[in-house]
C-alpha cells in the first residue's frame, strides 16, 4: 500500500501528464479535487496555484502560493513556489514585493539560476534595468564557463558592479 506522500506525488505526476497548457480548466479541476483529498498539504495547495498561474489567473494563483508557503512548503517545491509567486507578483504590478520575494529566495537557494533570471525580470519590470543587467552579467560570470567568457569574467563583474552603483544611486534619488 503506497504512503500518503507516494499517493500525492503520483497524483501530481498524473496531473502534469494530463495537462494541456492551452486549456488549463481540466488541470485546475484536477488539482482542486486533489486538494480536497489533501486539504492541508502545502504541495497540493501549491499545485492549485500553479495551475491557475499557468492559466493566466495570477490573482487566484497568488492566494494559493501564499497559503502553500504559510503551510510549510519545503525543499525544491518551495523554491519553485517562490519563483512562481515572485513572477505572479510581477505580473500583478507588485514589483517591490516581487523583488523582495525573489531576493529572499535567491538567498535561500543561491544555486538556483532560474531565481536569478526571474529576479532580473522583476527588476526590469520595475524600471531598474541597470540592476537587471547587473544580475544577468553576474549570473553569466558565475555560470557560463568558456575560454571566451572566462577571459572577460573580470570585466563582466566590474560592469555588473558599476551598474549596481548606478541603480543604487537612482534608488537613493527616488527616495528623496
């Protein structure tokens, strides 16, 4: 007999296998029914949010992401939830909240390249292009290793630092 976790994870995998991104209504219905079977499970809560998010219903997704995080979502699923929650906040025009969520997530999961890319997207959406490009330059210097990039790594990092300085000055002016 499978454990509750095995049953839940198997059901989640089945939901993904059935998913049609062009018609998310059946997936939303599937994960909502799964949540009814596992009402307090943070992973089940998260999956409902993800289904609404994929359907473009960010307002509804947001509440599920917040509930999943408050319910104690852990591990890589928490990382994915934070990314999607931060992205949802950006899509809702809540740029400062999005940046805060993604910065905290980057701190909690420093090896996640996707979090850093989505942080750059949120910075850009907040009209902080210097900070966004700095984030991407640093990511490139950290993760892309080829003779060509490695040769210019100090320049990439120096330019990233310079852009962060420009962003900090702009943020300071905006506070005045």
